[in-house]
């Protein structure tokens, strides 16, 4: 199996994990918005957007490094 195929398999798994992560992140943001609205009477859209962008960006960057190292390890171990 070529390195590109191994890396592509790793990226496909990461995309699946990202879908699950987003499904769990949406309720957290909704709960944060509800609490903000009930306690302060307003919604902080910029804050919510930054929370989502930082969370997804961190997830993608972390798993990009993990995928690369795992693909290299699997390629050399075969």
C-alpha cells in the first residue's frame, strides 16, 4: 500500500471523527447561548463563533499531526 493511500485512510477516519465532534459541539454552544441569554439577556454571537472556530481549528490541527505520524508509522512498519 502506498503512503498516499495510508494517509488518505487516516484522513477519512479523521473526517468521520470531526462529524461526531461537531455533533457534540453544537449542543454545548446552544447550552452556552441559553445560559447567556437567561443570565445576561443577550447573545454573544462573536464569542460563539470564536468558540466554534477555535475548537474546530484545534481539532483539525491536532489530528493532522496525528494522522501524519500514524501514516508514517504504518508505512514504515509494513
